[in-house]
C-alpha cells in the first residue's frame, strides 16, 4: 500500500523545546516538501528537497531545519527559534520532470498538528 | 512570480444544486493548475489538474474545472452538490518554466446544506 505517512498525528511542545516531525514515503518519489497551514490560510512552503542530500529553503524556513539522508524520509525539526510554531504541518512528495514516474501533482500525508503549551 | 487567488472564503449551496468555486492565477509562463480538497484534520486530496489539451478537465467525485486562458481562471464545478462535498478546497498553480514549486490559494470552504 503506497503512500505518505506522518507521525505523530498530534504533538505538544513546551517553550524552548525542539521537536521533530516525521515524514516517510514509499512512492519512490524524488522530491519531498514541508508545508505549514494556519487557520484560514493556505499552505506555505517551509522546505523542499528535490533529491537525496539536497534541500532548499521555502518561503518561511526561519526557525525550522530539515535533513534528507534517505530518499524515503524527510524529517522536519521545529526549533526553539520558531516563535509561533502552533500549526498544522503537511508533508508532500512527487517525481519532478525528467525523473522516473514523473507526475505533476503532489501527494500529501495526513498531517501533524503541533501545539505549543 | 506565480500567484493564486480564491476570492471567496466560503461558498454556500443547497444539496442538488450546481456549485462553483472560483480560482484565478498569475504566472509568467504556461500554467499547470490543480484542485485539492481537505477534510477536517486531514491531508490534501488531489481532485484534478490541467496541464495541456482540453480546457474542460474532469476529476474525482464528479468534479470538473474549466481552464480559461483569457480570464486566467480555473473554476471548480460540480453539476449537483452533495452534503459530503462540504470541505475546504484549494487551488494551486505551477509555472512550468519556474521549477517544480506549487503556489496555493488561501482556500474556499464549501458548505452544502441538505
């Protein structure tokens, strides 16, 4: 059963604490993305990775960090430098043009809701 | 730069009536256009896309969208709404000359009343 999984579904963070959100895909996609969704707003891109061991900042990267050591995994760390981290976080993936199994649309995971206590 | 506008925060429609959710876009090159649906506390589900070809695109769950280049629009439509269609709908655009990034609209909440 192919797809994207995110864990945990709900996450609570104390002030000053770093937390890591997991994103795993078994779709053999090269590209992976992290978005943040706030109530009443659209999705904003945090980081993306087009290939293993490479990633780029999106529109709102400050206070976040990522790694891409494996094709299947793209974890997001929300650091203490992110002043307002309470949001719904979505991971997505696809195969960019020129890659095997090219598809234009992005496939999304179920999301992680992060709340700062 | 690419951008998307969804001018309506909410659309209300009675069950059985046709529905339209509006989307306009701006890109420098040729657009790739997408519609996604989101149910509460869930990820986004892909509905349909326009890449090239026929301006009328048919997608999942009876939804369709019409690409209008002169009006730079890509409105989502369904001939007969269901209560179960109530959800948050997102339009997204990708400039095919500007890499693989999607830009999303702010979303439109569709409420279908029995």
